[in-house]
C-alpha cells in the first residue's frame, strides 16, 4: 500500500500550488495526511459518505471525494475552498493519488513476484501467468547480479542501485535477505559476459565513490527465459561464497570463472579432511606455516613457478627463495618447484580455506 509520507507529500505540493486546503482520511474517518490543522467535517459525516454509493459530495464549502483502489474506496479526499476551484483541485488530487496507488501496487507486486521467482516458490504456470499480468517479458536474456553489503540495516545500496538501473529499462532491483541486494539485469541479444562484468565493476566503483560502501559483487550465468532466473540467482550466491573463501582479493566474482574453487566448495567436509590427512599425514600443514613462507609460495605460483621472476618481485636473492622452498619441502614433503607437487599444495591451500569457512559457519 502507498505510504503515508507519499500521500502527505502529494497533497502538500498540490495544496501549495492551488491554495486549497486538502485532507486525506481513511474509511474510519482518521486523518492520514492534511495541509492544515483545521478540522474539515465531523467524523460521522466522513464515515457516512464512505459507506454511501456516491463517489463525490459537497457539504458547505467542503468537497468530499472517494479515492478508489480497483473500484473500491480506499481513502476519502476533502478539499475546502471556493466551490468550483476546490472541486477541480479535488478531482486532480483524486486522479493523482489513484495513479500513485496503482504504481505502488504494481511495484509491490513485481517485488513479490521476483522474490518468489528467485526462491523457487512458484509453479511454472504461475510464473507465466503473473509475468503476463505484470507486463514482464518472458523470453529476454537476463542475468542476476548480487551485491553484498556489510551493513544489513543500511538501505543505501538498494536505493543507489535502483537509481542506477531503473525499471524503465526493464531492470529490477529487489532483496531476499538483509545482507545483499539483487539486480535482475535485462540484456540485449548482443551482450555477453564481458558486458556483465563491466556492469558489475561499475557497481563496485559507484558504491564506493557515491556512498562510500565497500561491497562485493557476483553474478550468475545469462539465461534466456524468465523461469531460469532462479538458476542464475543460485549461481550468483555460490560465486559470492566461493569468491569470499578462495578469491578474497577480487571485488567481482563470476560463476563461470570460479574454476577449481567451485569444485572444492561442493565437497563434503569429511572428504576434505581425508584429503589433507593423505597429503600431509603427520607433517606440517600449510595452515601452520608462517605468513612470510605463504606469501612467498603464493607469489611463486603467480609467476608460474619461475624462481628468477619470483625472487625479483620479492626483492630477495635467488638463493634465499630456494632456501624457503626447500624449507617448505622438509616440513610438508612437497617440492613446489615440481608441477605435480605445486598443484597438490595449491589445492591443499584452497581445501584448508574451505574447511576454515565451514568452521566459521558452525560457530
């Protein structure tokens, strides 16, 4: 339903322009919003008019109008002033408020529709029937972009996202929980994942510069039918989790670029523990290594196991780097200069990060 503040703003603006006193009451005669503190009519008269079959009435210098919602009275509008002028202003006010009611209902219905669609709370036939009623195109390429905010009480992210991607373009902004905002992004036939990634990057930059918000953004695959949006939403949620665990340095994560992280994310914890035990046995696991050694190994991986380039970027002598690698080999049993051992060690690091994530969810 339309908010009291919206009604108040609407009649105050109209009253200021026309110099006519206006008041909106509910069907019980209680004031919802008014442009003056003066009483218009007795409450009993308002209730009597609300229950009458007529849509407008004049009592003294006060014009009464019914504001309808789908043919039924929702509010009563009172306009006080010069007879002809007040009548005209009252009719304008009724038209304006009825249009606002329709717009707000449509917005609410769309919000409710997309929330239920993304959460798989609708039958397939209901998806198409409601989409037709809400004038939502069915066969349009779309992608779910998920924006995670740290402050669950702050609506700034949703408001900013709504201003960036309005409904006039076919996009829609909604939320299904307190910590994230969802953008249902309409795409043209020629747009691809590079375009979606650019949109996601723009959102991160805008949130940072306009609202000083440090957000993480993820997106699912592009789907061609409305019914498949829930799939893209689940993928975006997974991308957000996987990115948080394995690619914390990335502000944008795409489902179709998660690689091995997506596989590890779907492993049961028991299997992860078996893998770590088999690889390291009773030896030192990567989680126990000092930060310097871990940073050295990560940089070594970034440089494709190139000792010379890694030592140059770390500003250490080549022999120092070799010493650190050999020290790791003695403690873990893996020589990361060899591809197979380097791959095993890299996967082990990711598995341990995933196990830490599972433990944090349990606490």
